[in-house]
C-alpha cells in the first residue's frame, strides 16, 4: 500500500509521517518557496477533515448548484490513484445557473517571475462530450480594484477542455488573452490521468506555459499568464471606468475539480495526488 501524502513544507524536504493531518504553513524568511500536497486521505471518510483550523489543508469549497439539482462532494474509497482515498465531485449540467463543484486552496503567493508547478490525477467517469469543462482555476482576487463599481472577477488562468471535445487547453480569457489550445492529445476517460501544469509567471509575452498529460508535453509556449495592470486600465477606460489593480499582482487562490460545468452533461470527477509548488525568484 502506498503511504498517503499530505505534506506542506518550505524549501527543506521534510516529510510528515504517513497520514499526518496537522500541517505547519510556516515560511522560511528570505526564501518563501511553497509546497502543498494532499492525497485526500482521512480518518473517518468525511469532507470536514480536509479543512484544518490552521489552514494547513484546504480552505474552502465552491458549490454553485443549478436551479433544479444539487451538486455533491465527498471522499471516495473505491476509486483512487494512490493511498486509500480520493476526492469525488459530481456537478450537474447547468441551466440558467452555471454549475460548479470544486475545492479551494488559499494562503499562498505566486508573483511575476516565480515558477509554479501544479500537478494532480484526474478520473473523468464519462465518455460524453465535455467541451468547455473547466478543471483548475489559478486566480488573483486580492488584486482587484475594489474602488471601481465592478464586481470582483478574480482574474486568472484556467485549464479547460476545448478543440471540439476533450483537448485540454490553457484558457486566458479572464486576463484578456486568447486560449492556448492543442488538438493533438485527447484526454483519456474512465482511467486515472496525471496532469502537470508549469508556469513561469509574467504579465507579458515572456511568460512560459507548459502542460503535460501522463508525462507527455502537449503545450510549451511563451505568452502572458498574469493580469497586466496597464491592459486592464486601458480596457476599462474604454467604458469610462477608472480602474487600477492592487499591485504587485500575485496569484493567491487555486480551485480544482469541476470549477465550471457549461457542458450539457452531468460530470462525475475524481481527483487525487494533488500538489502545488511555487519556486520564488531570488533577487
């Protein structure tokens, strides 16, 4: 049996004993690298165990139910890729309300020039068309100009199925950029699939965007992957709105699961073996 993973550490590779649930989110002064890992292992098979009072595990759930159904989240001990458990999510098809069912992690900081590596195992229990399904959102909510009379849109970038059905892409509409698409590698279904997303963060074309599925690199391209304050100022100025980001801009929230289900299908999804690593650029 593989040991369960739940490790939160900074720089020094300190491994917490198997199935330890209390994590210390301390930060090493002057360096600040960040690693968070979770295999969704629990003692009593309850979702509440993923939310520690010290914030060492997950920090929230996003559940937006369609008008006529209720989405679901639970711990699965029947389908998992490592350990003995995984996260099980069920998101009904949208109606006049966009359906969402995911888990959130806040409390980190990923800024320009940092490298961020996100990795997780997914199991999509469906053969249906899943075009536009969103799996991961990386967002900046604190950067929004709250003095402007505009609801906080938490700008950021996302992983989305596109290309007619199930070609995983990097969606950048919320930072006013086009989607980085690929149509060479279809996302496998009804089996565990490892997704690795690597970003060198920049608010201009010097950013690096890589995406791997089961170790195969499917995207590797330069391009903006952070909100650009001047671009947003210019866009809102066209509407007569004075808008200024809180700078410096940084990502501080990640959502994983069915972060939006605009498909015409009910989506059942399992997530396991999640990790988030931020490598800070040392001046």
